[in-house]
């Protein structure tokens, strides 16, 4: 396999991963970003810890989706991350449900 073939394969894998992300992101409430991974989840806890004067973070998630193109199964039941680096947790905005039956595009 040439370097060009490998690059083309990785580009296609990333595109598939992005499409999967777009399909499922609405099912989750939080985006969690660590130095190594990007997660979607509905249940996340961040716990600061202290050991010998060093502060680190323990992040636990349940029923998460992992952004990792090399993982065959991206849905994970339980995740535990321990890190000395930054952790970013963002709550996703949920669009209001419109149950009126009106066409949102005015057609």
C-alpha cells in the first residue's frame, strides 16, 4: 500500500466517522474532550483528585460514543479517564421540539 493509498483510506475513514457523528450527536447532552479523545455522552462526572500534592482529574461517563476511527465499536458502556491535563465538558444545546405540525421552512 502506497503512502497515497494510506492517506486516501484515512481520509475516507474520517469522513465516515464524521457522518456517523452527525447522525448521532442529537442523542447526547454532553461533549467531553480530553487530551487524547473526544466523547459524546448523557452522563459525565468530573472529579478532581489529589495525590502527593499533584492534582489530576478522573472523568467517568456512561453510555458514551468515542470519536476514534480505529475503534471497531465506538459505543462504550462505561468510560473512565484519568488525566493530569485539561478536560473540557460542554453541554449541547437541544433545539426546541416543534409539535405544531407547521412547516419550519414556510412552504
